[in-house]
């Protein structure tokens, strides 16, 4: 099939978006390719479609479990076989997924960057036919980036296992330094670089000084109909703002990573399908959500970087219709953002203290525990070890950045089952253990023969309803069959997961690069200051500011941001004022008026009027006589 036929068959589109076809042809030509497309610009299709036009498996590296699972689910809905490997999976499930990539018809293998270091993946990849390597969120490889992930640095070494295999790296936002870092650290060879302009002609950016943010938010939502996202910094804020909007008659709900998986799914679904108009959320919301008709994105708190702001604001107007990105701030916000960034870099001794507590919490011996997972409750953890919650939260983030742990806050994995024996052995077991026979037959009737080849998601409550058994009895059957090695049974997980990425160190000798930590802190402070400069800039077009920050030659002013509209209004006001001046002076029958008297009649102070008068004199539209009175050129000529 041609790429246009594949596009039509699997995505239902008749044509490509700008740059997509050129990118796809570069990938198909086996060229290393760097793709910079804005949020909602169709990045995933740029590697998914050429993978379907090529034999083999596309290996996709991506940092977020939620994003990985979402893309796999979307591919499967289109009838495309895809699997993902991430923390929290049973080793048998990983083993089976990799086997299917070698011997089955799997077209996409999604992995987190940490998995590239595991022996099982390294050995199995050698047996796979990899068509190309896709690195999503590629800015994570750069310490200059806003979401640096040390495991991304392992990708270049991993590429050595894939001689002749090209790489496509994709990101929505990258400064020139980050772009150069991506090319260098991925060892890209003469890459083709595709960069769409950072200007969004349909998106109006604004930043307003505002003490009463809720009142201004209500005014914005009343003035702009349609779906909206409101971003705030804390979980408590999401609920408070959503409830306040609800009391004002606006259908609003809240979202954050601390909700259960079912709650997050239900709230997101209600918003996507417009049963709820406004979702008030932390930055945990939005990644991977394809909702084109968002008309407004409002930030009630200042983000930590322009990269983060550009991605979040860019979730408005993906349908290319007029949309608004509004940031509300006050002086305290701008002071707090830098202080908060400094607080994120906890002292090394605090990092060691938290790491030691984690090792005790997980009961890990020195040298053990690599890739072990635990359910993690931050509040309970801090209470157990008498640690301050906020400082501990930041310490965990730093330990993650150092590559020691991975913390997945918005985690959900349904219960899964796979039959661990072959057909013959299962039959013999059923004959010898009739007590389990009807239950096993029911499982096979509900979930089919795939139970022998893959882990299958199950619902214990649905099984209980079908069998008319109490749910605790179903759980007991599953656990007993698992203990007897007939099934591999993985219970549902919906708590945050913490994974140890390395063998446990002695906390006293934790290998922290203090110099690199300080350099990263200074880079992050520079990003904060760039964000503050953007907010406080008094006159520059917002789109031009963003273009310059991301290393793009600024184009024409957008004409629709707050600054452009203000300048346009000032221009209109000036034109109207000139017209009124002409009217008053023409009405004096050639006598003219002193500037002070003209100001009185126009109800303006002399300072407001002076600039316009000077310009009109320079343009030879007015003249001033020896008595100091102003005249239009018409009345002067008459005299």
C-alpha cells in the first residue's frame, strides 16, 4: 500500500498535515530525522505510519507510562498490534511480549528508557527485525531541556545493537541548544531536520496582571464559549476552583494525579465528550489527550518554563479555529516561582536521607533490588520516617533525575491473567482437580485461547457476576491457581509505583554528581527568569517572544495577542483623537485654540495631548501661530 492508502485505511484522513509527508518519506529513506512539531501537530503519525509501510517492529522509547499505554491502546483500536514494557509488569508478561515481537505480528514495541539497560530486552532485541527507532519526547535527552531524564543517555549505546537502523527523534518544544544536544547525544548521522514554526496563527496569547484571579477567570469563560482547561499548581486548588466555578453556573470538574484511576478516567471522558465544559487541573492533565476543540487554556499560576507553558497553552485550538491562552499573575507569583525552583534542589544530605528511608521502606539490601517495584504513598512514607512532605517530594524528583528511581504517580494497571501451562498439562490438572474445572472452563469461555499466549486483562467483579460467586471467592480461586503455577495472576494496581532503577547503594556513598546538580539548578533558574521576562514584557508580540526563545527567526507580529491588540487599540484611539482635534480647531473659524484650552474641551490632561500634537505638527497637519494657538492647515491657509 502507498502511504496515502495507509493514512486512509488506519486513520481515515484524506491528506497529511503540513510537513508530515516529508517527514514520513525521510524516515522511509532510512535517514536519521529530527522532528519539531507543536503540541497537536501530529507527531506520532510521523513514525507510526512509516512503520506500517515497512517490515519489522518499530521500537519506540517514551518516558511516560500513561502516554505509552494511551498510544498502544489507540493503535490496537485501529487494528494494529502493539505492546508496551514498563515498570510494574510481571516478568512473565515482559517475556511473552518480547517473544511476540520476535515470533508474532507485533508492529510496535513501546519501552521506557530505563528498560533499554535490562539484559532481557538487550538479548531479545538482537533477535528482532527492528525497522527503525523512534525517540518520543526527545528533549528529555538534554540537560538543557525542561524535563531531563538521565536514562535517555543510554539510547546512543543501545543504538549500537541496531547497526544500520535509523532513528527518528520527536519533540514539541526545543531551544537551539536542546536541538543540538538531541542530535549529538543520539549520535544522529547527517539528520534531516523538520521544524514547523512555533507561531500559531489561530492562538491568541495574553498575560494579565490580576489580583482577583477567580473573578477574571469567570469573565474570560463567560466571554469565550466552548471547552476549556484551567491549570493550577496544587491538587487542593483544582477542587476549590472547580467548585467555585460550579457555583457560578459553569459545568466544571477537577483532575489531578492523586485521584483513583477510575476517577481520572471518568472525569477525562466527561470533559472530552463535553458533558463537562471546564476541567481544572494540575499539569498531570493533557498529555496524549486528543481534543481538538479546546477554545481556552487559562493558567492561574505561572509555569516553571516557557517550554512547559508552550506545551500546555498549545492544547487550545488544535482544530485551527480561534482559541485563547491566558496567563494570570501577580507580583507574589513572580517572586514565588524562583524561590520554588531553588527549593526543588534539596541539599545532598537530604537526598541521601530520603534514599536511605526508601531502601528501608522497600526492605532492600545493599546491592539488590534493581527494577523492583513498590506501591508508594508519599504521606504514609513521610509519616513513617518523620520526613517533611514538601522537601521529600522534591528530593524524590531529584533522585529520579539522578537515575536512581522512577516514580509513576498516575499509575493504573488492571488485573491480568495468563495460563502458565500448555493445553495438555491444563487438561491433566482439570482431571486431577475437578474442584477447579468449571472455573477454568469459564475463564477460557470468557477470555478465549489468548490466555495461553498473552496476559489478558480481566475483571474479577464481572467473573463473579457471570459465575454468581462472591467476588472474594473468585479472588481466592485465582490466587490458589497462581500458587499452584497453573495461572500467572497479577492483581490490579492503582497506587503510585516507585521503581528502583539500579542496585541499592549504601546511602552514605550515593554517587551524586554535585557539580552537575548545581549546573542543572542554574539552567532551571535561567528558564524561570525567561518565563518571568515573558510575563512582564510590556510591548513585544507574545508569539514573536516565543519564536525568539525557541531559536526561530521571529516573523510578523501575530496581531491577536494582548500586546498586538493593545497597540492596535492605541492606534485606533490616536486616529479618533486626531479627528476630534480637527473638528474642534475647524470650528474656531480660523481663531485657533491654545493647547491648554483644547485639552480642556477634549477632557484630557496636557500630557496626554502633547504627544499627539507633536506628531501632528511634525506631519504638517497642524501649525502654531505667534500667539501659541493651534490651527489646522486648512484654517491657516484660509487666513
